[in-house]
C-alpha cells in the first residue's frame, strides 16, 4: 500500500526544511498544494505551491476538484490554501506533503487513516518566533504584522486539544539539531515504506 506522509507544524517550526530535505534523500513524490497567496522570495511555482488566483480556485472548487480549503483574512488580504484531488493521488507511489492540522483532518476523511501518515514537527514558541523574524527579514517587503497574526493563530490551530482530537501522538522536536529531527523523521517514514 502506498502512503502519504503529511508534514505539519506551526509556522517557523522547520517543517519546510524537513520536507525539502526528505525529498532530497528519500524516494517520495511531492504533493504540491495550491494557494492564492503571493509567491515569496525564493519560492517557485509548482515546487512550494501552485500559485493561482481566486478565479482558478473558485472554478476548481465549483467543479468538485477541491478536497479541502481554508481562507485566511491576513494583514495583506484574503489568502486561500487548498488541496485538489489531483494533488493527493497515490497512484504515483509513496508521497509526501505539507500542510495544516485542519487540512490533514479533511484529507484523512477523504483518503482514510491507513493511507495518510501524520508527521508533526514541534518547536518551542520562543525559538519559533525568532526564526520567523529572521525569515521575514530576508523578504524584499517584510510583513511583520502578518508574521504576528500567523504566530498567534498557530497557538489556536495547533492547540493540544486539536492535536489530540486529530490523533496526533507522535511528535518530532526541532528545538535543537535539525539533523537529529530529520534523522528521526526519516527513520519513522522508512518503517512505513518497508
């Protein structure tokens, strides 16, 4: 059976780095989600996301191609993130994706528990906040108000209650060594692929 390994964590937990390093080192096919958010410096179409406009999202949703979506009223306008059916087909082998706890729950409802495997990356808030500020500084037009909104929203979106309800009991700490976190995640995924 093919699996989808779904990387989750609060903003600046290192989930994007873990995701990209696993893609470099393991034979997994990436899931590319869609967003109406503007592309950030260093991002590429079809790699981090499919960057689309609201019209494309509405057309895909209306035609039944969208499995789940969420729209955030950010300091920079409304941004929608979503998963389309074409993104999560397991016909191409074992896959890896990245998303929110909310998207994980909805995709799991669509695919089932046996296919979708959660990988939750955890970082203490003080470390996470400093990482977020450093990342935002590198943007051509830093959006610190949005960083703060996202940071606070994550505490609610990834509350202990919601993690428990979603059945997330395995966690990978990225407080210290990224290499240790990465090694633990890779071993966990490898066990499923045997």
